[in-house]
C-alpha cells in the first residue's frame, strides 16, 4: 500500500510540474493533451506513447542550467581562468538580466539565490526517472528489449543528475530508491547529505546497471540519447573526481568544515591510492568498448581560404612518417580539431560519447558562437581568452612559446617575440596561417592554437556575409579599429578572442541565429576519457587488480608508461604535436603538471577547466592570479604597446574558501532540515 501511495505522489508531482518547467515545450513534449485527466500510473505506463512522453520529460531537466557546455546565461562554468565574457559587466548590466557578470562570478560575488535552477531541475528529474524505472515494466506495447533500453536511459539520467549536482554543489542527498512517503512528517522526510565517496559510488553502481541495458550505438535521430559508452564514461568521470585531491585525503580547513547535520565530514580525509586505480579502470572500460576514436579528416594538399591546405607540422621522427592512428602523415590536425566543435561533424562524430544534441534555447553553444563573432559579422564580440590560456598552447615543435607566463612569475626567463609578419613573408609562404601585420608572438604555434584563438589580426572566414569585403576579413582589436575597445560593451577585454566553435559559414547578420551553423554539445568526448586514463595512471604508486564494469575481465592497473601513452598519443597526434619526453613520463610530478596543461588546451571552453581547478585544489592559486591580456587602450599606431601584456582592469580575479562549491539556496535548506550549507555561505534570507 505504501509503494502505491509513493507512486501516486510521484505521478501527481509530475502532473503539477509538467506544464510549468518544460521550457515552452509545446514542440518538444506536447503532453498537456495527454495528461488533462488524472489517469492512473497503470494507464500511463501501459502505453508506449505516454511512457515515451514521461521519459522525454525526464530528459527536459538536462537542459538550461544543467547543460555541460553552454553560454553563461545557462551556466557560467564554461568560463574560468582561461575564457571570459564581457557583456555582463557592471557598467552595462541591468538587474533584470539573469546571468552573472564575469566579475561577480569570478570573484565569488554571487549569492545563495544565483544560478540555482540546476538543483530543482535535477531533483525533479531524479524523482521522475525513479517513477519511470519502477513502472515501465508494466508496459504492454513495447518489446522486452525496448523496455530494457528505456529503463537504462532513465537510470542513466537519474545518475547523471546526481553527477551534475555532485560536481557543482559537492556531496548531496541521495534519495531513497523507492522515493519518499508523503504521509511521513516533514522531519521524517528530511534527508542528510551523503559523503562524496557515497555519492560517487552510487553514481558508479547506477551507471553500471544502466550500461547493461543501454544500446552500444544510436542512430542519427537518437543522438541525444545515452549509450553504453555514455554510462561508462560518466561513471569514469565521477570516479576520477572522487580520486582527486579535493575529495581524496583532504584535511584542509574547508574539508574539516564541510559536514552533515551530525558533524560527519563529507570529504574523505584518508587518502586511497586505489581510487585512482578504479578511475583508470573505468576509463579503460570505455576504451575497451572499441566504439570510439578521435575524429580526423584527411590530409589536404589544396584547399580554399575557408578550408586551407594542411600546414604540415615540423618533422617528428615518431609521428611524421606514419599514418593515423600512429602518426599524422595522412591527416589534417588543424581541420580535424576545428571540425569537432564548429558543426562540420554531426552525429557521425566517432569521439562524441554523450551529447544533448543541438540543445536549443537562447544560451546554447550557438549563442556562445554569436558572442565570439566579431562586430564585422554582427556578433557580440565579447567572449575572449586570457593571456594565460594563449601561453598554454605549445609551439608547433612541442616547445614552450617564448615569454610564456613571464608576467605571472612562472616563465623560464625568455622574452616574447617582437616584430610582425610582412607582406614579403606572406608572399614567401612563411608563418602560415598568419597574415600581414600579425605579431610574431602568434607564429609557429600548434594547430589547436589556430583552431581556438582569435588573436589580433586573425583571419575570419565569414562565407555568409553579404558583402564580399567581409567574407575573408582580417580582424584587429586595436582601439578605434571597429572591433577593438569602445565605450560600449562590444569589445574584447584582453584583445584576444575565441575561434573555437566557429564555422566558416557563421555570421549573425540581421540578428538572425539561423546564419549560425548548429553545433552538437560535446558533453563527454573521447579525448577527455583518454586524458583521464593517463592522469589516473600517473597518480598510482601500487598495483591493483580491478574487474571490468561487467566483470568479464580483470585489469592490472599500475603506473605503466606504455599504458599512459595510450591515453596521450591519440590526443597529441591528432593535435599535430610531438610526444612528451621520456623524462616527463618518468617523473610523476612533471607528468602531473603536463597533463593538466594538456587538458587546459584540449578541453578549452568545454566546461572542464572550472571543475578541474577545484578537484586538483589548484583554484586558490590559478583563479587568484591577475588576468593578463593585450593593452586594449592602444591604437594600431602603438602596436608594440598593444602586444605587451598587461593586467586587465576590466577583469577581476580572486578565490575564497566559499568558492569550492556552489551555495545551496536558502529555501532548500528550510525545506530539508537535515541539509547543511556549504562552508562560507549563509543559512538565512
């Protein structure tokens, strides 16, 4: 009788919220016509159509603030110390704009009420997914195979909601498997926070159960539905975070202050080497599926301005003479990387493990692209990169750029290059793809740099611009040059823009987003899994026998350099840069810093850096450093001064203890009396 009441309250909750939180879902989930009467759960889940509507409603909670990669109106977490936004500055911001300004976000000046939609969305999704899991077996219109797949999808979604909550808020309450009985008192319904370990272990177990039922592959029409690899990859991420310093052997003041209502610590103070082994094994599970590989496109000897001929990397004895996947002889590293993000590759992208597809809404990846486009293409011209991010990219021979990080005291003593590309250089084919008058600081960089960074004087391929003069446009950010500093909000605070996610056909002319090529959200992609595998192996000091996800095999996991290379080689080869030195692989400390840098480059703008800095416990240093960039007050007549990095007055930075995890809304603390607030935040309105 109690379970029946539980099911009924879940159903009534669903009825109550279905019309209110479906983001104008008349096109996506036309459920009002199906749920006007109070039909029973039996009627709902006996019908394939109604069951599919219910599952679609579960997925609807994954959008907006729960997107992994999106513009700042949805989630500000794609921006950290690498990528910033300037169009929400206090001088131009109005109180009715939902998005935080970058300075509010990056200095912790937000409140317990900011960007809290993800908490409510996730727990509603969790409740509705649980109801689906408990009732879908009664369906009479589906095959057993369909029921198993749908149940696996719901189980994945429920675990993924917990993962999104854990990543953002830290340890959170895991609801009872059978839900909550509405006849209980409010005190009995109150649920404490679980430990970080318990949350990660729960997510891990649920993702294994989901993986057993999920399909190995989806067709193009189901690109946004999870696969077996999606479940195993999300599991690997949760286990990697649980193994990282923030949650593994953390004894700092913050960890001591983060407790449940009984005073129990929620972050493990005891270090476990085995957690890294479990994370490595989970990443290996994804690799062993044999489904995923990094996307590459063929070597191109000729091309046009939008798709230029391949720029062959400098000779490398290991990679230059070998074809992919053993080398880059027959691939185009620049176009291979660029195409993953700009909409060129769709559902047939072999490295896309989980995506919400073209997530839609005003703050999706297409909106990010619009904010990156220059004023020449009617873009907002407000999303940019920091000098630290520019310096992170390697030279094309794998060495550091001269002058790297010199302003923040971490350089090697070298100075930045001076001088500019001349017309004679262009005529002689030097410094490709740089054009005339571009600073030599940007010359001879790795291909990912040119696919990601809109440096001063970069060439924008704007095929959809109506005026021929704007179709192939060299964009400068000097003051007074149209795209440089102005008294409006439409300028780059560091004088460095973002080229990643931009397709040659993208333009925002006439304010029409239909001129921006749709882009699939890279929520989890294979490059991330490969780098996770190498990172986890590096941290090991012992050897562990870890069963595979389905217990069909046992992995012997240790700090094996040959295995670490399996995670590194595909990423470096596709990027067109040499392997690390043997000394780097041999040194645990040096490799740790190198893999952090590799993630900073490879995953830039994908919502990873913000959380990586926290799980590594690097945020107090990295997010407190002044943000450097070009001197945007200088004109083209002062170009040497423009290219001399300065601390940007318009972008602030700091890190305080409360910024490890996002605050919990006051109303949630009142609703659940056993819920504790994250340290540094308040309990009262």
